[in-house]
């Protein structure tokens, strides 16, 4: 199937209130352009150098989301060009994003990454660490970032009950964080969870952003 037909099928499975991030990492600019011509505007990249090379080849109205692990020394390269950073996993990283955004006069939308999976290889705040970080309110003094929600990756497993349970836990944490720290913030609305293998479960558990790559572009070569 073509990228266009893949997208047509996927779009029938995603409610209108859920954003689709087309995960274009490891795929060519030409593949991105095919998805763009099919109507998509939000694309996700995870490697800074690949992202920077690709973006100059593509239409300027694309909304770029950074969805990979981000090192602090790479922040300055992406801040001028990204619309949303999904993977803020530490106070140190958020501080660096705020510093670099201030240099450009931008306010960068960010999601705080939470570790809910059983795999130790995944990044993110543990739930109790997230609450402690938010309660300290250091983030509230950062004027060039905007915390718009939470992000996570569930365990990569065929056990749908486990995936559902992990995502339900994240949704409960999202609701708690919103009520305790962002009750008056209209922009704290996003819950980014769900990829090709589990996005349908994520939608049932309250995801507002799904990140789909291989079901659109095929497996990377």
C-alpha cells in the first residue's frame, strides 16, 4: 500500500479530536512530502541532525514535533524550528530549553515525559518524581517554556491488558497534575501516548496525540 492509502485507512481510526503525528524519523524527505501532499502537517523527528537536514528540503508550514531523547547540548539547534518537544525528562533539560528559547524570543511548548513502562531503557520522570518536580514550582519561573501536558511510551508487548493498565495510570496522573498544578491553564491539554502498535488502545484511554510511523511509511530500510 502507498503512504497515501495508509493514511486514508489510519484516518478512519482516529477521532477528530486526536492529533496525528506522522513519525518520519529514518524516512526520506520524499516520503514526508507524500504524506504532506495527502494532507498531513504534523511530523515527528527524533534525531537532531536528521531533522535539521530534512526540514530545509520540505514545506515551511510543517509543524515539527521532536519526539526522541534530547540531550541538553542539542537543544539550541532545534529550538528555532520545533512546535512541540514531547520528551522533556528532567528539570535540567527544561531549564536548557527555556534558556535557548529566551535567546530567540520564542515560547516553546513542551510535554513532560513520564516513565510508565516496565522497560528500563525508556526515559522519563517516575510519577512520584514528576509530582515532586512540579510541586517545587521552579518551572513556573521559566518564561520561555509552556508545559502543555504529558507524554509516555507503554511497554512494547503483546499483552494488551498491560498496555491498557499503563496508559490508564498515565491518564490518572495527567488528571491529577492538571487539577493540582494547571487547573487555570487552558493550554495544559495534551496527553501524548500511543504508537503504531498500541495507538488504538491509547485513544480509548484518553490520548490526545498519537505518534504513528511504520503504519504510514512502512518499516525503515
